[in-house]
C-alpha cells in the first residue's frame, strides 16, 4: 500500500431528481425510435427533466438532502467542489451559487470542475487531497447536470440516453486507518470529437461504448490492485450509469456478478457527473451501510475515467 493514501470520513450523501418524466413513449413521438430499441440497447425506461430549475437549484437540493439526512452542521463546510458540464453560466461557478443558496457566509473555498461523467470521482479525489492538508474541516462534493438543455431532440443517437439530476456527498478528514480511501483517475485527450458538446451532445456511440468497457474494466482492476483488496471485500460497485449493456459487459469481463453493481439507469438514464452520487445516495437509503466498502467507477467525455474505493 502506498504511504500517502488519504483518509476520509464519509459523513452523508443526498440526491435531487426533478419531477418531470420523459418516457420512451414520449421520445417515440419526437424521433424514429421505439421503446423496444431503447430498452434492448440501453436498459433506459425513463429520464427526468428539470423545468424552470437550474443546475445550481438541483445541486443545492441534493446538498440539503445530504445535510438533513444526518442533521449536519452546514457551517462546518469550508470546501465545495461541483462537477458539471452544464453549469448555470460561465461565471460565477455553479458551486458559488450553491454556497449562496445554502447561506454559507463564512470562509469557503468553492469551485467547479469539468471531467464530464467522471467529474464526481475526480472531485472526490481533489477534495480528499485538500482535506489531507488539514486546512479544511469538511468538503461538500456535488455532481449535478441539466443535460436536457444540451440535447438535440431531433437526434435519436443521443436524445434517448440522457437526463437531469444531482447528487452530493459530505466528507471530513480522518486519522483512522479504516478510513483509507483509494483513487485512480486518468484522461486521454481526444481531438476527434468522439464525444463532444459544442451546442449539443454529439458522439460516436460505438467508439464510446468500446472505450467505456475497457476503461471501466481497467479502472476496477487497477483500484483493487492498488488497495490490495479483493472484489469479495467490496460490498457494492457503483458504476457510472450510462448503459446497462456496458455494465453487463464489464461484469462479464471482470467476473464480478451483476448483482454487485448498483443500477438505477432504467429510471434516470445517463445523468453524467450526477449519476454516481445519485446512486451513492440511494445506497445510503438502505440504512445498513455504515462500515461498508464501495467501489466507484466512471468514464466520460475527454476521454476521462476513474475509480475509487471508500469505506462508509
Ligand atoms: N432508436 C432507433 N435506432 C437508433 C437509435 C434510436 N434511439 N439510435 C441510433 N439508432 C440507429 C442508428 O442510426 C444506427 O442505424 P444505422 O445502422 O442504420 O446507421 C443503429 O441504430 C446503430 O445500431 P448499433 O450500432 O447496433 O447501436 P449500438 O448497439 O451501438 O447502440 C448506443 C447505440 C446505445 C448509443 C451505444 O453505442 C452506446 O450506449 N454507446 C455509449 C454511449 C454513452 O455511454 N455515451 C455517454 C458517455 S458519458 C458522457 O461523458 C456524456
């Protein structure tokens, strides 16, 4: 084990999902597609759409959900990292809006990061590293997206895949060796527009699919090796929720039973940086999670990919 692994205490997690639903039947009316095609190729049944709500509104509600879950003293939070590709505006950062909406007027360091769908796993590593300096008491990491505002609803290749939502996590520094966290994050710069957002999301679905399977498998193997843990030591794998078939392929290639992957993409679709923290929050809803070990694994545009093992 490397000596410099960060130790963090996972305090809470929360989520917010906007009410309005987009069903496969709704999409059948917009583009030439079918419920059957979408279900068999992706596993997605519905996705949610933010109406008159900004990314910062959803992020604020997810943060509040995490705070209220454990009656947390929000005034302890002095670091906010928001992962998003659909921030409210160029500047101020969406995290600054969240800080204001939470009413945090004390000294807080607050900024956004963009690592596409891997953004939350990146943000978690950045926050954990900053907490090791002991200059911060508590970090709020949020993944939040309003992807429906960058979807071309005449493009059947993309419009069936994505939805809106936000998820949040609160962590504190720790000295307990049981709280050792492991991270692996990487990027492979792509100049070929394989997965890109100029005005709308555009992608070469097949290339992204192939990249995703290899990247997720590699990230799982790497983090298990680095932590000297076996898959049997992990209670739940929480993958980026892009496509059920991608996760099934990863299950097959790694030999990890599909039951060990927590899935909710049939309800939410791909919510990019929000998908992993939304799923963590739903894992927290099970109430018996104290002491469990989770393995997070994501991939996204850039390309970016990464994994993490946390003790709850
Ligand atoms: N309904 C019906 N037909 C469709 C649809 C649709 N919604 N979308 C595409 N098709 C058609 C295509 O036009 C193409 O038709 P053609 O062969 O006549 O040209 C055909 O279906 C493509 O079929 P396949 O190549 O067999 O489709 P595939 O099995 O690759 O599934 C999919 C496509 C679902 C997009 C898959 O490639 C995929 O999931 N890729 C990964 C996408 C992803 O995860 N992106 C998010 C990355 S995360 C981030 O950072 C945003």
